[in-house]
C-alpha cells in the first residue's frame, strides 16, 4: 500500500532550505533532502501528492521543484483538505499557525490518520492542549518533528540511560545551545525530556530579548522569541540548567549528565560523546555501549527526516508507537513559557501551568 501525503506550508523545512542550515544560494531554489518532502521522497510506501501555501510564489517554486502538478497546488489549506483524500498531513507553517492547521487537518474531510507537525508544537500551551484533544477525538496520531528523536544514536542513548541505567539516578544536568528558545532551543529541551523521561515541576528563567535571526535579516519584525534559559527542577528530582543565550557562531549544543553511577558529556556540534562509569568513588572513562562515534549534524541530523518518514509509515502500518508524541512536545513548550513568565514576574513558576498562564503566547518567526 502507498500512503498519500499532503503538506501545509511550502517554506524551508517543508523542502526548500533553512537559513543557517543550508547554503544561502540553494535556499528557495533547490529541493532540500533534510525536509518533510525529502523524507517522503526517500522512503517507499508514501507519496507526496498535494501542497498548499498562501504565498503563490512559494507554492509554484515548491511544486516545480518537487514535481507536484498544478492542479494539486492549493492556495488555501482548507481547500486542499476538502479536495484530497490524505493519509498523512505535514504541517510546516510558523509555530503560531500550528494550532489552526493541525486542528483543521484532524477534523477535515481529508481524514488523515497521522499529522506530522513541525516543532515547536505551538506557541501557546492552551493551543497545544487543544491540538492534542482534537487529534485524540478524531483518532489522529500527532507526531511532532523534534528530529533528534529520529536518530539511531539518540534512541540508543535513551535505552542506555532509561533501561540499562548506565547513569543510575540522574541528579543534575547542565546544557547549552544557541538562541532562540522557540526556534532552536526546543530541540535541546526536548532532548532533555526524552533522555530523562521526565516533566518539569518548577522553572526559573531569564530572557535576553535578543533574536539573532530577526536582527541579522533586518526584517523589521517584533517577536517575543529570544535567547534565554534558567533552571528547571524535574518531577524526578533532577536539577537542570539551560543556557540558550549564545549566538550561533560561538555556540555548541552540549549536555553534561551527573548520576549516581556515572556521568555523560555530549557535544553535538563538535562530535564528542564521552562516558565515565563510577567505580569505587572514581569516574573511569569507558566507551558508550552500542554507540560508535558521536552524534553529528552532518550525518545524524541529515538522516533524521528520512528516519522520521520511515517512522510515519511504520506507525500507519501498526508496526510502531509514536516516538515523538504531542504530549511530550507540550512539555518542552511549557518550560519555555515558564522561562518567560519567570523572567517578567521575577519569581519561580510551577508546572503544569494553570489558568490564564496557559494562555501566554510567545510570538516567533
């Protein structure tokens, strides 16, 4: 069986390239493999058949690059969802539109069995909850593209931490990545949640009010999304520090985990993963079991979209459970929103957010 897929939003992550990740001369001109369309194109059992975008120029450019016929290019996503019978819908629009597009897809005549939504899940906790509820009520699987989860090395590392207990009880984690919190650092925070299998309980945050991308492009846009960080106390007692204040050119995605049985250092930008086992009160460096080398952007990230598309097929076939469920993606968002609330109120914030705090909206670009 070949499943049919449609994409809402034909910009960078859909298949045309992203600033800072791909060569500037290729962005918007060539099809990019590390993308939703690239994932669909690379795997068997799924075919991209329809696209939608309100920007006619982007729609034409994407359709020409990825060989989507003119009659299946739609300038309104609702028109596509009414005209097409789709098994999968990719939502590749800005984060503040995810809420509308996911719910519209889940409740549409297209009747998709699965929605593959870009990260972050939404720009507002209330919106994330409504998306989850809509997908549950329509029995639609909602997969959020925190792409690190679709890499073999991180899946193996999670098994080592959670099942083989190589760190014992994790007491503390320090982490660092580039600004901005929604656009970039949701990857770092989701990786923490994935490896710890935990949820935030208390947050204290700091916001720089700097957005490197908006400033460098001189877009004239005013958005909330900025560098920031703080500390998070997880519900398993782990104390986590998060620093996402650095500009791209000097940053590295790094983690250091300290546990009762060992410690772990991960540097994804420089390709260095190191592990020490605690023996007789001393840390003894040893190789990570079942993992060769370290995670890299060039190899692991580039392959994550193909892996994710293969996972989509596996979920549709009933051979796999959702590796990146919306409920866990919402945990990343509530930490980010918690940082903003803490910064602007001057106090610590309890998680889960309740009442009007769930309605806080972080605008991005």
